[in-house]
């Protein structure tokens, strides 16, 4: 994964967390307007899934070190 990709994932995660903070600070009820249903709980769940997805992608891109020991 390239550095630009990692930076973009971090931005997406940061923006999503900010949106979660906004909507949980002043929770709203679900409602129906002009035939369209707005489900805030579903929206929050999708935002949380986006954060989880970003976390998984960032963890997979993180460098790691594997140590081994030879036995004789």
C-alpha cells in the first residue's frame, strides 16, 4: 500500500470519527419524510463499520517484524 493510500485511509477514519461524535452528541430519532425513511441507528452502524474497515486496512499496511530463533 502506498503512503498516499495510508494517508487517505487515515483521513477517512478521522472524518468518520468526527461525524460519529457529531451525531452522538445530539442523537436524533428515526423518522419518515416524504416517503423516505431516515434510520439514525443504521447510519451510525455504517459509520462504525467504516472505522473498523479503515482500522483493518491500516493494520494490514503497518510494517511488522518477525523474529525467529534457530535451534541447534
